[in-house]
C-alpha cells in the first residue's frame, strides 16, 4: 500500500508521521504544483492533501487510487463528482481544531478590544518610564460582559465560541446563512438583526453559495460604529474592499482576520490600504494550527486510512 503526501509542509514540520509508515510505504512531498500532481500520484493507493486540487486533470494517471484524505475540514479542493465516478473514496477531518480556533478568536478580540498593540508599544518605547500617572488612559476599552456577540455559523467552533462568550457575560445571538432550523440554547436571528445588534461579530461558517460575499458593503454599513468584526471562517466570505472602506470610513471600529481571499496575501490586497493600521489585525491562517490540534489531525487522518484499509481488505476476503 502506497501513501503519498502531496503538500506535507502545510501540516507543519514538527509533526510525527511515524504512524503513517505503519500503514504502508510513505512518499512525502513538501509541496506539489498542479503540473506535478499527475506524475506523483501514478502508483498511489492513498493520497493525503491539504490544499492541492484533486480533479480529473490532476489524478487521471492514478490507476491504483482508492482513497483521498484531506488534512482539513473544508473539501473545496475535491471534485467529488469525479471521485464518485471512479469509485474513489474521500475523507476530511472535522472537529480537530475546535479548541484552537476558539482560543484564537478570543486572542484576536482582546488584542483589538483592549488596544494591546498600542499599550505594548507604549511600554517598549519607554514612554511609561517616569510618566506622571501610574495608569495610561490614552486608549480606553470596554468589558465583554453585557455586550452582544453575533455569530455567523453555529457549528462546532461557533458553539464553542458562544459558550466561552457567555462565560464572559456576553449575550449570544447567531445567524444561519443556510437557513438551518434553530438550534437549542442560542437565539437565532435574521442577518439584519445580527448586524444591527451585535457589538462583536465573528464568522465561523464554511464557504458556500450562502456565505460567499456575505459580508459586503451593505453588511458593514449596517453594523454599529463601535463594533468589532472577526473572520475565522473562509476569506471569500468577506468582500475585502468593502471591509477596507468600512474601516477607513469609520463604519466599524476594528477587524481581525485569520483568513483572506488570497493566501498567502496578495501585494494588491485592498486591506493594505487601511490607513489606521491598529484597527486591522491579520494573522496568516494560524487559528487551526495549535500543536495539539495538528496532533489530533494526524491521529484522525491515520485512523481514517487504517479503518478504510481494514474494510477494504475484509471486503476483498
């Protein structure tokens, strides 16, 4: 059995891949361009990918392929219809990063809400030395207690964020872009209501027909001027030019993004035109990547391959 990793480095070089070598021969590529895929998958039985596109053009040469594993929750890179036509199974990894993403959500919020960049610079630059007052009030901030937190996408991550927000004393409301039935424990509202009422809005939804471009110029103009916006879902859920304009025009107070429309970031990104840099905080798609989360991911993927191979062998017998 031959297992081929096409973009191993996207999982991190600190991960232990020994468990996969117990399942068969393992071939590892740090990165793979679309042009390199057909040659590299020729004799693969199992493909493990993160962002590599898997479609007819990529894997038409893979005559032995039985299973494709995505080391992520999202499966936008898979042509599922083509895989089904060829009888090739696929698996994704759900739930492995819930705690990591929820933690990063609050890290981003407090960085922006409490103006931590400003206060860090204030001390590092020596301005606190011999100041006349022991407390510096140049940038005031508010407590999370009593604020309304609006969540777009109440899946596993959204619910975890909601639980933690409640522990801080926030009121939680949510919007389901797909129109799914109301979930217990939290108030489901219309999109306009969420935009108007929320002091904080965080996105934890997948990218699909319901969410692409959801946060556009209209959405940002409907938010409160003091509101903070966080996107930890997928980049194209946000119209980045509209967000940059909203920040420059003072339509919202601040934004934190862990995902962008183009990753790595484009040199022509409209977000680079935000004038007040401390109102925009961008991290390079790292919310999912806590060490424990990635270790959990490796265990899930190895388990999926093991289970599939065991069923395949027993079926053949």
